[in-house]
C-alpha cells in the first residue's frame, strides 16, 4: 500500500481546491500537506515560502513523533524541514544508494538523531546536526518503531516487523558522536546491571555537560522475539509502554513492551499479550505525539486503543486489589484472635452438641436457650471454616 498516493483535498474556502502530493497529521491532530508545486500547507494555509524540489515524485512525507520536523523524500533527495525555524535541510549526501527506496517508516531517536528504514533492509542513523550517518542491515524489514520513554534503556531499542511475519528487536544502538543529556545519561546508567556499567560507560566521554559516544559508538544487537503471526505485519507502534502490532487482515495485538537490558546475555524475548482488537484491513497505525491514528486511503482516524485497559487504569486496579487483600488479611487476623480468646467449650464438645441439636430438629421445639446456643455454635463453626479456607488460600 502506498501511503503517499496523490490525493485532491478540498480547502476550507468554498470553490477552491489544492492539488496535494502527500499529507500527514501532526501530534495535535492538525494536517500537514505538500502541494504538487512543492509548498507546505498547515491546515490548508500555506506555511512558508520554502519550496521543495521535485514534489511530483515524492516517496515519503512524514512528520516526526514530536511534530517539530518533516521528513521529505523527493526523487533521490532527502530533506528535513524544521517547522520551528522554517528551514529546509538537505541530507541527501548522508544516505547512499537510496534510489530504490519506495516505502519508508521513520522515527526520531533521542534529541538530534533520525532513524530511516529503507525497503532493501538498511537502517540509517542520521545525526540531524549533520556530523555522522551510519547504517546496519536487517533481513526483510517491513516497518519499525522506537520507544519514546526517555527514562528507559528501551528508548534506544528499535522493534522491527519483518516479512517473515515475525518481530525482531535491535538494541541498543548508539552511533558515533551520539549525544545524551546528563540527566538522560545518568538515568540510563542506573538501569544497567553492575557488571555492564564499565563496558558501556567507556563508550562515552563527557563534553560540555553532555555525554557523547566515542568514534566507535556502540554496536547493536539483534534480539529475536518469541512470536509468529498468521498474516503480514503492516505496522508496529510503541506508545506508553505498550506495543501495538497490526496485521494486513486488520487484527491488532497489544502487548506490554518488554524490558530491554543492555547486557550481552539475552534470551529470546517473550511478549505478554494484553488484549486484541480489529481495525480495517490494509490500514496502518501511526503514532503521533501521545495518540495513535489509523490511516486508510489517505484518511486519519484517531483511535483509543488503550482504553479502558490502559496503564493507569491497570495500576488503579492493582492498588484496589492490594487494599482488598490487606482488608482480608486484617479480617483473618481479627477472627483468629477472637477465636483464640473464645471462652466457650472445646471444638469437640461444640460439634457433639451441634449434632445433637440437628438430630432433634424434628422433635418437639427446642427451648429458647437451646436455640440461642445452637445458632451460636453454628456461627462459630462457620467462622472456623472461613478462617481455614482463607489460611489455605494464602499458603
């Protein structure tokens, strides 16, 4: 499916039309378009006088997850449009052999880097400051997503859907001269197993309050994922510690995003399935800010995939369960204490009397004091059974 097929989108002004080569949606839900003449429009209003070369042969037009940049593949050229500064930056020289690229998924990694996955299997890591561009290859990739949790090592992991109907995780990757803020660096180091800290910290050097990878960077690893799907993977999205995998037949699987640690001793990653849902066939899911959109035939539909089983709701359920468990434990303790201090006869005597009363139910009515004693014994025995059941369940 070509996500950037030409479309004619009617402008807000009656009677006027704008020939659109491609469009995408921002994290705030606003629509960005590029016209057949190469000008950018935001909500049908021309955004700047900057003109993109060769707009008629666009291969990719996509906003970054944070909505600050637009990636534009025009013919054999690669541009980044900086929305805040209204600058068009040419990155063509940093990507080789891009001519055959048709369908590209992309995401911003970290503060100043861009990841580009092209159809032949090369994954490019581009420093948006223009210092470096490196790449690695993976077999038969179709789509990928990166984690946006800046307080997690998994932030530097890339999860890829392959044409083998499987998932692979590439983690962790730091290209040469990759920069981390001091806070991000310290947060990540706290998550690393003690035996790995020295190895990984040696890959960085301090520079003006930030941490920069050395000339070798940090090589990536490919980690297999224990799953196989019955249909071709159409999109992979990571949002709020959940992993969404949609298939061409419309099936969508939602998993807890696995914890990826920077250790060399990794087994196959196992995924915990949270729920499933159905979207339109041949649709794709796109992460825009903190929302997910379904795209079909150049139309975006915002969907609430995580409700009502989102992370916050799940945490509230867990808290409520803990409160109920504590209440039950307190109740068990109170009943146990009361039974220990029970001044009545022994359990054997109570059982014998209860049996005697039960056998005489068909006889002439019991006296009032006998009825009271019967109900009292029955209540004590029920409490004992309840206590025994709860203690057994706890063990």
